[in-house]
């Protein structure tokens, strides 16, 4: 697709007049999806999807269009030229945008990661047999994903990768669940089967009857998957400079009221893993690393070039939505084998579910515990617990109440598929809290 | 494209196959703080081929609209179905894709080409001016969303369906600051099937004036009190309440476990239908894709099943779920026409469409005057519920304190939490037709691979007794 994209883009850019500025982008995938319920196939299919986008700027006016392509150069070129003509007609009636970002050539990136994936003709027989004997539900996604953009200033960026993921849950007769994701770029049948069998062993830990615990404050361990959900909240009215400026961010207390998080908490954007493109939809290329919170203090926010224009700041080439693209939280000192001992007595939460700001400006988040969560006494797991609602603030669980951080970080891959298969994930360790508010 | 003709040319050895062509044009115009933020159109166009082979459906989604491209997709879908058929969750027959013919069109007053992009921008720019009517307002935004969806569906059994749906959404929002207190008030970001009559300037101005005056009320307001008290919910909060605590738990595919790895399971069991006292006897809930201006109205679902109004809950008793024909075969619970997909590149699953709480007989004044101490809440701003749809916590933008039968003051940061069945059984008054409003949201997420879909929820104002209410951080 790379050659197709750059060839068709060049033809389109050659049609521009001197006062027209154009950015062209492409996003697409060729994916196999298998939806599994009770270790059997519920739905199976393939999706070949690709769309191109164009942003035209002329006389400080801006208009955007995106459209599905047929991957036929002749047909698609005709469609693109028709859309470009429509944009030219519409743009003259739009108001001027003093904040619009003209395309520039910041240098180009070209990253292609080739994997070794299961042939779709073999996937069902490779995946299903080892699942027998358990109630397993999940989604298999496999194939290539590509992203590119180019602009009339000469910049060209390309990123493509071949990946697979099986995101799944195992469920026992007591309706207790273990959540796992087996993901990668190179398929290894033996490794996969070992991984599934290991999950089956974890499920056996949930055979004890659940304990109901009362609402209140509890010493709590939150495993990496749960911490990843909490960090994800920073992308939604958190670390965005624009959200802070416009009064819609949980970080305003850090900016305006001198609040800080725990010295144990540090977070950065770190693109060194290569799991996501380093360029944004404007084609701007971020630094490999951007420290955001260091030892609890807010050092940087995510600033798009548009926000920089609006508030006279320096851009760090954040995405237009100023969300985290490759977050990495710093590890601490607690070894994995010491987690239960350090927790001593309290709750052990492996996963969280359905988080939302209950008071965004106050930094308060509500959500549920989910999957393998336990009551722990004197450093030993006693029993699973019934799901509980939590409602607590980032200034507590990443602040005053954060006691320690584990020494092992893991990548929680982003397996979402809204609009297309997501890339990357959140790299973070687990956390031990002096207290955590469980409310219902 | 003539799908019937293409069907006749496809070469397959299958029990059934079908084509669903989906083309959707979505345009967002946004003016924020008097600067144009977005004038963006997306055009999503492709075909999903579904094939039933050996009792298993397989699909292939392609944007290659040539006959040879569609034939390749059909062959691929058949091969997928065949490979998976030895591991099928359920062996289906072609009766889950009934033969249907017909069409559906959204009724419009003003068609989408009645205003140019420039004219819509002019209205939104004026809306920014109307919203910015106090120096304490720090940011404003006005948004227009125009969606035009064309769905053509044809099958090997002779089905031939054409549907064209027009949806218009809007939002007007303002954020204001008073010392350390910052509050945002919106118009609810709702949408309906309708034309550009939504952008009548008098109507827009009225909405903006309400938003800007109420955001100033909010920055001067007290924090919502904490305690167990009466709770009155406006229709734009009921929308979320219905969606999360009735809609999702009644989805039959969810009860059958398809969603357990993602959105979750349900506290509702198959044996609950016909028996469970879901709420008080004032509770009447319908699946109704026939209301002309509601967001998820249509003539046929994406499996070709003709849509009709059905009671899901009558006098508080659970009667029927949100499951289409595939789920009916698997569960033996009577179906509704809710087999829906978000686009050509996703397979249909059980979804909400229009899910409504029917009006009762209490006026707004009756409801407020019956409350000794409680809070009235408008416009959802926070939502979270567990994976069985039991324990929820929701918050609203705008609250009013009710004391001794009268509204006394504005409250900021109102929230409440409860458990689904006890909550609905505490429903003690249901508003009449004069309080009934039709709302909709484009953002219901579900399914693996994920799909975000539009749903409609209509409701009157409702009163609930003895609910845990609380304020901000």
C-alpha cells in the first residue's frame, strides 16, 4: 500500500495551485477476526478496509474530508479529484481559521515491521483445540495495519506492522473470570498453547466461594492491567494542554493549585518500542521521549501545534486530541514475589472496568473491580471477592495514598477495534495503595 | 449498485448469502471560542458479504465494489464459514435471514442541502456569540452533526431492502469559572432523525441562552448534598439511565455470553423473562423503531427482519429481551428487530435501537410537589456500571434542590449510585406526555470487533425514592 499511497498522493499534490496547502493521510488494515464464546466460534470474518483523508488549507480557511478507497489507482484517483474539487468549492464560504496549522516538512519517517502471522486458512484449527475443556470467550484479530501521510511541503511518513492478538477471558462455574491477552508479531504454536494452559491453571485459583466486602477504605494492590486503565483516563481530560486551558481537565489542580502526585509516580511518552507511529495525523514527528510527570510533579503536558498557536506555546507535536500515544510509567522497587507480603491485609485487584470521571475537575474516577480480585490476609490470598465499585481521586491513588510501585512493568496492549485495530498500549507496573475507596 | 443483479451473478455453493452495501456521509462543523475547529466530512462506503455454510455464518467486508471484488469476498466468507463450522457455537438455518422487501426514509422538513457549509458555520459562529454573554465564561463551543446513511440489502432468498436515514445532532456548551470553581454546561449533545430545521436560529439562540445562563448559575451554586433522598431525573438523564440499566442487561447475546470478554454479562437470566419484577408497576418499556424523529428508527434490521414496536417490560414485569432472530434461535426468547451493525465492515449483533420508557400520568408539578427533600438532575455527564449491569454510578451537569415540594436552589456536581432492580422498583412517579422528550446518542459501544452505534431513548421525567445522592470531590 505504501507505493500506492505515495504515488497517488504525488499525482494529487501536483494538481495544487500555489496558494493551496494539502495534507493527505491513509489508514487501513487487512484483518481476520474470530469471535469466540464457550471455546467455540460465534462469528468469523475478514475485513479489508482503507480510507484516505485530505485537509485543504487556502487563505487561512480549512476543510477536511476522508473516504473509503477501493485500492484501485484509477478509480480512487478520480474520486479524490472529485472530492478535492468539492473542497475547493466549499472552502471559500467558510470562516477564516487563525489557528490553522500549515503543513511543513519536518523530515520523514518510514517504519515497516514484518511479522510471521498465522495463515487465516489455519487459524481456526491452530487456535481452538487447546481451548477445549474450559469456557473461553474472546476475540482473535490478526493481520497488517498501516498508517501514512504526506503533504504539499514534501513530507512523507509511513508506518506498517503485522500483529496478532487473542484477547480472552476464562470463566469458571462460579462465574469468576481470568483475563488475558496473547499478542505479538511472530506466531509460535507451542508458546501459545503454553500460555492458554497457564491461564487454565490461574482459573483454578478462583474456585473458592467469593467473599462480600463492605464499602470502605482498604489497603489495595492494583495490578498492571488495572493501572493501565487508570493511566488511560489521562487521555480524556487529563494531560491535554488544551483541556487544561479550557477548564476541562483533572490536571488543573496540578497546574493552578500546586497539587502534586506521589514521588513514586512518573510517567512519560516513550516511542522507543516502535509499537505506534511517532508521527501524528499532521505528519509531525514527536521526540522519542517526553517526560510528563516526574516524581509526582507535572513537567510537561501534551501540546498540539494548534494549541500552541492558540496560546502562544511551543508544540511537542502531540496528536490533535492531545491524548497519550505511547505512555510508559516508571517502575518501583517492590518485587513481584513480595507483592502479597507488602500488601499484607487488603484487596488485590487484577483488573478494573468501565472507568469514568465522576468529578473530572476534582480528579475523581469511578469504576468497577473485575476479573480475578481477591481478599488478602497476612500476605496470603484468602478468597475471591465480589465486584465492588470504587470512587477515588488521582490525587489519592497516584498521590498521597500511593505507597509503592512494583519493579516489573508490562505492556498492556491496546486491543480495541473501534474504527480499526488499535496499536500500542500502556507500559506500566502495579501499585500498592495505603487506602482505596470502595463505595458500593 | 444493483445488488439484486449482483446476487444473481455470484457463484457460491452455500445455504444462503447476502450483500449489505453501506454508505454513510458524516459531516461535523464545530466552532470553538469563535474559531472554526472542524469542517470535516467522512464518507464510509463498502459492502459486507455474509455466507451461511454448514450452519455457520462467515463474512467478508470489502471496499472493492467491482463484481470480481464482491465475488472474491463471497468466496472468502464461504471458506471462513466452512473452516469454522466444525467449531460452531450454534448451527443456524437460513430462517434467521427472512425474505423481506421494502424501504425506509427519514421524513425531513428541510433537506441537507437547504443550508450550505458556510451558512451552518454562520449560525454556529452566532451561537458562540450568544454563549459568550458573561465575562466569567472561559470557553464555548457549538457543533453541528449531519449524517446521511444509505443501506441497501439483498440476499439469495430474494430480499431487497433500501433504507435512507438522515440524522442531525447538535451541541452548544459553555465553561465558566468563579475562583476555583469551574463548571461546564451543555445542551446534551443529542441527535434525532430530522432535517436542518434543527438549526432554526431562534431555536439555537434559545438553547444557547439556557446553556450560558445555567453555567453561571452552576459556578455560583452549592455542592450537591450527600445522603439518601428522593431523586427526580429529567429525560436527558433518563436517556442514560434507560440505556445502561435496561438496554444493555436485556441484550440477549449478552445474556448468552457473547460479550463476557468485553462489555460483560448480565444479571438477567433467560428464565427471568415473563417473571422478573424489574421495576415498579409504573414501569413500561418499549422497543420502538417506528418513532419518526428518534435516532434509531428504521424499517428493517441488518438481517432483513421487519421492525415493529414491542413491550419489553410491562407494568414492571420483564417480558421480552433485545435479541434478534439469531438470538431467538439460541435462546427461545421472542425476537425484536435489533440485529444491527455500525458499518459495512462489522457484522451485525444484538443492539439497542430506540428503547423508550412510556409516559405515565404525573405532571412535572405533581412530581416536584410530592418530594419532601430531594434533588432534580438534568443532562448526563458521568456514567459507569458493572459488567453484570447491577451497580451503577451516574452524574449530571445540573441539579436543583427540592425542599418541601418546591425547587429552591441550583446544585453543582450532582451524582447518584444504586443497584439496577431495587432502583427501578423505587420508581414512584412517571411523568405524563407533557414531560416526554425524545433523545438519542451516537456513542453506544459494544461488540468484538468493537462497534459504536446510534441509539434513541425517549422518556418522561421520573421520580425515584430513597436513592444515594452525593456531590463532587
